[in-house]
C-alpha cells in the first residue's frame, strides 16, 4: 500500500515539524486575582533558561533539591521577599510561607506559587515580573521556599 504509507509519513512529518518549531506551553498559568491567563512573555533582556522552558511544559521546578540554586534563591528571597514574609518564611505583613498556605491555597504547588510571584496577589503582594525579576529567578526562590516547610 505505497499510497497510504506515503500519506502516513507526511502526516508524521508535519506533526514532527510542528512539535519541533512551536514551543510547548503545556501548563496553564492563571492569575491569583481573577484566574485570567498569565502573559508569560519574557521581560526585557530575559532569555528563558532550560529550567524555565521545562517548568512551562511540565509544571515541575527543576531547581527543587539543587543546593546551589537554592542558595541563589535564598539570596533573592532575602533581597525581595523577607521584608514581608520574614527570612524563615514565618510571616509578617505577608502570610507565612513555611506551612500550608491558606490565604491562596494555590501557593501549595510550585505552579501556584509561581503564578503569585509572577503576577501578584491581593494587597501588597505585587507582580514581580513587572519589577524586573526573571522567571528563572522565581524558580530559584520557589526552590528555596520549599526548603522552609516545617
Ligand atoms: C510588600 C510586602 C510583600 C513582599 C515584598 C512580598 N510579599 Fe508575598 N505576600 C504579601 C501579601 C500581603 C500576601 C497575601 C496576598 C493575598 O491576600 O492574597 C502575600 C502572599 C504571598 C504568597 C501566597 C501565600 C498565601 O498563603 O497566600 C506567596 C507564595 C508569596 N507571597 C511569596 C512571595 C515571594 C516569593 C516574594 C518575593 C519575591 C514576596 N512574596 C514578596 C506581601 C508581600
């Protein structure tokens, strides 16, 4: 059946070409404020790292458990987050991050935490993508926060 076979391989080729050229964003990221889709476009000068690309596709944070990236995340956390959440995540002006997160339950997953850091939540929790933070930095901070859990 040469005709049918040709047909099949053409379809396979198109599928392959499509998969190879269109970046896969498999996870849906939604705003903690109104569940509207989040604009994941890079900020000025940002180039997505492999970790960010993987996170977009799978929702899994490749930096979890990586001591070097966690140490980098801690520095970023101390510079940007501890003023409201305390160095150990026990909470102050912002809620505790070292226990089950109850204000925004979505924050109990890495995707939900990313949504909040990237695009903000209520009140003083402002969107860090609008304040010059790259998504790679957010993943490092999340990996650090995950080490704070009691
Ligand atoms: C100016 C104070 C402030 C700063 C700085 C701040 N936050 Fe927040 N954060 C808040 C407040 C207030 C909330 C609660 C938002 C709400 O009511 O929905 C919050 C909520 C959160 C939540 C969800 C927790 C929950 O239980 O709802 C996470 C996760 C979080 N912040 C992470 C961070 C990270 C990471 C940074 C640094 C990149 C940061 N925050 C910087 C004030 C702040």
